[in-house]
């Protein structure tokens, strides 16, 4: 069921963005994306132009498309945030474990 509060064109653009996943080294052609997403090549082209203009996709010299620098930067920042959160969780678990050990030993 489609949420009526979404923007149809935005959804199409995001589907194209997600379809670029796994093509970072060789890229993917518009024709392949159109076939996979069951959209016209012109629709895919327009979506890609939007993504390229925002740095979320890039066109290679051979005409194929890959994820862009901004998308990679988003992924790196997200990964760094997760690493920091995991570090905080690990510190908390160590403090709780240390306190539990103190309680068990009667301190």
C-alpha cells in the first residue's frame, strides 16, 4: 500500500539511487537500470540527473553511473556515528559489569 503523503517522483529517484548499490567499480548503464526498475530510460535519465546535481550519483567516462561523493560521505558519517555509539555502549557495559562484579564479591 502506498502512503499518499509521499512524492511519487521522489520515490522514483530514490529507487534509482538504491539501484546504484553494488555498482561502485564498474557502474551501471541507464538501459540496465530502466530494465531492472521497469521504467523508461528517459525517466531513469531524469532521476540520475537529479542525483548527479546533488552529488549523490556520478557518471563515469563510459556513460555508466555510480554512487556519488555525497552519498559516500553520508555513508562514512553514518558509519562513524555507529562506531561512536558502539564505543559508548561498550564503555557502559564495562562499567555495569565492573559494578556487578563488585556486588558479587561483596564490596
